[in-house]
C-alpha cells in the first residue's frame, strides 16, 4: 500500500532539529513546554516522516521552537507548486 503524505514540512523540521543537535525526545519536551502537551516523540517522528498532519497552531509553535518563521518550514513556492497535486493526493 502506498504511503500517504500528510504534510510538507517534515523534512525541514527534521533538518532544523538535527542542526540544533536535539533528539526527537528533547524536541518533543520543548514543544510540550511551549503548549503542545499532546505532542510526544512519536508525534514528532510522524511529523518528520510526513505521516501526521500539522495544525496551523502547531506549525507556529514548531517554527518558534526551531527559531524560524513558519514560512521557513515550507518548501519554496516553486517546488510546492510542482508537487501540489501529488501532495493533495498523498502520493509525494
């Protein structure tokens, strides 16, 4: 069964988290302290693997904890436009 992609920010979240030398557990703890109480290590892993959708308020907090603007987690507009149909269909 093909994998269904649920977000487009996962790769950027993983890259930025690793640049900050944070484990998924450490990052999840920071997100919980920032108010995302239900987001644990498994949730972070699912976001990074693009298996879990991300709410807009989660995007804002995730970006803040990574030290970037929310737009900094999104792929460049040109790439997003090229991949949009596949993302919507869950095929990317």
